[in-house]
C-alpha cells in the first residue's frame, strides 16, 4: 500500500442514484453493510456503527483508494418511509466543502478476499427525528469530489428503527407520569430558557420526574471522561444501569451536586440559540446558615426532535453576601 494525497477543491453535491434490491456487484465486487452491534437505537447522540465489507469475487485483484478522512470514500443515502432523503450532517458538509489535501492509501483485495471497516452513520446523516429509515452505503473507489463525478458502488439496504429513549426512574424503571396530575409527561417545543426554568423549578419542588424530562442523560453521564470510557465499553443493558445509577446519585447529591442543589432564587441572564444549539446563562442563589452563595451557570442545549435537551453545563462561583 502507498500513501498518497490529492489536492482537491471539494464542493458539496448530492448525486441522484437508483437503489438496487441487493448489493451491487461490479465486475465481481460485492459491497455489503450490516450493523456492527445490532441493538435498539435511540434518537439521542449515541453512535450507530455500520460494518462495511467489500468482497472480491472476481478473478483479478481489485484496487481502490481509501481516504484517511473517510468522508471522501464513503457516503450513506438515508431515506424516510416517505422516500425523503435525510440531510447530511453539518460536519460532513464542512469536511467536503473545504479545499484541502486528501490523503489516502491504495487498498488491494485479492480474489476471494474481503476488506472491512466500520463507520458511524451519525457522522453522515442528520438523524433528528424518530421513525423508520432505509440506509444504503456508497463507496467511491476513486474518491468523492465534484470535479470527477463517478458512479459509486452501492450496497444492500438496512432498516433503521430510531426510537425515543424511555425516561428512566431512579431504580431503573421507566416513568412517564407527572406525580402531581398523574398525566403523561411529554417534552414540549419550548425555547431553551423555558427548558432551564422548567428544570430548576422542578428541582425546587423536588419533582424529579420533571427535573430529568429535558435532560440528555447519556450526554450528562458522559461529561466525565472516566464514565465516558465505561459507557463506550458497556452493553445496552449496562448503559441503562449507568443512567439509573447517575440519576440516583443526583438525587443523593453524590455526583454533580452543583445541579442537584436547590436554589432559593434564580434569574435567566442571557439566552443565545440557533436552529440546533443554544446556551442559557443563569444567576442562582443558594441559602446557607449565615450567608447566601451566588453562582453563575451556563447551560448547553441541543435541539432533538423539536425539543431542546440539556447536554452540558459549567458553573462559576461568584462569592457570597
């Protein structure tokens, strides 16, 4: 294999391609995809790993270019049940719209051999809504760029069922009801500042089911690097246990006690957001025996399926009075 590079002015383009029922064979070369870890997939930002395999069933070696930045070798066509194409992620658009050196290696697959690698579908498709999707991979043997439009190799199709993650109670049992009204809790399309106010007021009233409603628990668990490594190594069942444990630790104020503490008063200072991300700055007061502690929180949110979710926070101690 040789390391080479091309200098390419890349423009974002979308190629209209027909979809075969099975993996396309091009001169005896088969492209097939499957899930790397078949499980239930949720709407939040956990990876969706796709295992990609090229198999040489021909009588001669097959050579192709595999870019170090896989966005120039691989693409995914993702469509809804209504055959609407899912938009590319902002990250993918940025990578392909820059003039840059594209490093690649030449891969040779001998007769009867296969070559496989794994890609995260979320790096390619902006999956913002729950539902059922049809996925098909594309491989560009001569790399992807606008000035040399070539027919890509097409894979078989996969069905992706993307669900909302159930709300999990402190003991690992899903809860869906407001304990005050016995009504089903539903995330509403309210702006980021209202989400933060809702969460803080819920904490003041010790309404934990509401406190967790707009919180991306996976993102919050993964804020800590050690927990993040453990999360990636866990099975789906193990991840659910981690979330349940994190929620219980928050209730016990044994983890992230800056957000489990109950403020006596708070003020929304500033709210900034665009279509996908937002920040809310809050000035909060906490009563002690002989003084009042003042802190400034910056809450980070992301829009998920028309609802703003809390994904991170930072806090600065401003002293006492």
